[in-house]
């Protein structure tokens, strides 16, 4: 396991929470979820070895990182919450499956989204900002995959293009330095971007600009990439055009693909500028599917190559700050006493319906209630999911007041 994509924590009867930095992956285990004496280690890790990932059938695509939670010998008495990012455009026509493996070799589908029933062992929720959370009770590896509902109803996913510049290549014939533009295409998730940055910086390539996001459709069409070099405000020259089969972008490991364009070393006769043309570049990049131009990516890339001699290019900290802002790790955690009191008042069903069921719908947007209805305390697991999302305590109080449960809101205000 690559320790850059690995996190470990102490687990005891107080529970724990941990996250893998710069990946959007986190885990929360509530109090009294394990029947253990003393402290034990628990970990989460990103799986990046191809033969340990779910095998995809024709038409399927992986929509999330593969996340391993362990060790396997830990038995959970209560559901934990695993959160990570996904790339599915949920408004499009997806058949989504949550995959599970207890040995990262043999995978099976344990949930088809929208077809859950009383025997479904997990609960899957999609949040805002391409986040998803899983309530689960079995340690192992989890991943989201999907396919189009039918040939006539096409699914879509978010992709990001990340541009890099390299000036270290040498033409073996002329022995001259060759400048290249490297375009990497990845799943639009933070973990995929973090891995890409690590790989490219290790090759001493420079990040030119922030990632550019666009939508890819599961349609019988190739992906076209066109790059023009700007000579002036009114003229350009083409430095490359590529047509890539959709299968390359839809497959499980397309993030390994790198499309390289050689930048010609053009010197312009410009009496108003003493700066060599190669030091200041502007390129126009178009990425599109010919029959679905509405989702095309059009961007103008400006590169000051002289600055790359003194810094690593685009400021990566500003990219990493795109992650959802997390509150203090203890800021949205309720004490066990408060949780118990909320469960006592919200668990019992009432004639008005403003019990845990309305609480689930108004606070977390949950419509499928069977998973929680089978638990001894539905409210307890709803609060665990709320804590994992790290939303504000004020919002929790407001929701309770809105559903007419000022008694429950008073419990929070008194503590």
C-alpha cells in the first residue's frame, strides 16, 4: 500500500474518525461500535493495483476510488460511515452498483441504487459536491461502478483535464530542447488529481493551470482533442489533433493516459517585444464528442515558461483548497448523552409523523427509510451520518424546529 494514500487511527469504545489528506476519503466509527477491550488500530487505504479492483463488464465504468477499510477481523456492532467522492452525473441515466470485497480480489455487487430492499446490507447516500456516504457494518473494500440504463438512455460522468508543461525533452536528431504540452485526463475526484500531481511532479513537469472539468457521455462517439498555438490575437497554428475511442475514457484505468503535443520553437519578428516567443505561450484546447457539442471543453491556456525556472508552476495549494471545508474534527460531534436523549424523543413513531422519519427526510434528504427502520435506534444512525457529513449544529437545530420538534431542539440548546 502506498502510504501517501493511507490513514490509521486508534479505535476503542469511544469510536474514531480519520481521513486520507487531499483525497476526500474519510471514515467515522461511532462510540460503542466495537466489542473490544483496549485500543486497536483501524485504517483506510486507496487501492490502486489493477487486479485488486472490480472487473468491469462491457459498458461499465468505475465512478469512485476503491477504498479499503480494515482490518477484517474487527466486527462492528453499529454501522460506520465511509465517505468519498464520485463522478456520476446523477441527473443522467445510470444503473449504479456498490461493489464490495472482503479480500480485494473477489468482488460482488451488494446494492443497486434505487432497488434497495430490507436485505440490503448497506445504505448509500449521495450528498452535494459529488460526495457519497456509505453506512456499513462489514470491513472490506468498497467502490461505485455504473452503466447506462439502456442503449437509448445514456449515462454521463465528470472528467477533468489537467495540463502540464515539459521543457526537458531532447530531440535525439537535432540535439535541441523540445517543449511539450502534456494533457492528462482523470476522473473528476480529488484522489485522482492528487495521484496525478504526484506522478507528474516526480517527472519534473510543470502544472500550467487548474484542472478543467467537463462531462463525458456514454455515447457511440470518439473523443476529439485539438490544440492550437496562438501566434497573435488573430492567428493560430494547429499543433495536434487526436481522436480517442470512448472506451479509452470509459475504462477503469484511463487515468494512465497522457496525450503529448510538441510545441514548435517559433521565433517571431516583433519589434515591440524583446521576449522570446517560447517564453510566453497561449494555446487553445478543445475537447469534445462530435455529436454532443453542448458538453465540449474549450479553454485558453497561458504559459509563462520563464517563471517555471523559479517555481513549480500553478499554485497547487489553491487547487487543494477546492475540497469541501471541514469543520473542527470535534466541532460537530454530539456527546453520547445528547445522542441518547435525542434518540429517546425521536425514535418513537407518532401520529404527526414528525419523528425520526421526518427528521431523516428534512435533515439528510433520506426517502428510503427501510434500512433505518430495521435498526433498534434509527435516530442514532441518522446522527452518525450527520456527523460524517460535518454539517453545522445550527442547521440541525433549525431542522428540528421546522418539523415541530422544539423539545428535541431544546436538548441541543441546553448542552
